[in-house]
C-alpha cells in the first residue's frame, strides 16, 4: 500500500471555478439590473420606484420575467 494522494487536474479546477462564477452571475444579474434601474430613475429628479421590490415587480409586469436577465450574456462572457 502506498500513501500517494491523487490530485485534481488543473483543467478541472479551472472548469469548476468558471462554472461557480457563472452560477454566481445567474444569481446577481437580477439584483444588478434592479440596482441600475433604480439609480437611473433618480437622475431625472423624479423617482420611478419606491423600493427594490417595487422596481422588480414593475420590471416583471411591464417587460416580462426574462427581462431581469437582459445583459446576462455580457456578464457570463
């Protein structure tokens, strides 16, 4: 019996790291979209959204559920 340990190849570590980053982007993208919309709505002097939940509800109601993932391809790239 030998005491050698098998190590994970660097390519597999790189792939897992990339997939973890992409998974995080899937979670953060809707939050970032809401943040940006709220920031831009305040530049005209009139606030369009009362809260983050109101912004999310308004975006989904007016543009659809998948609108919260607009720009996802740029985030994943």
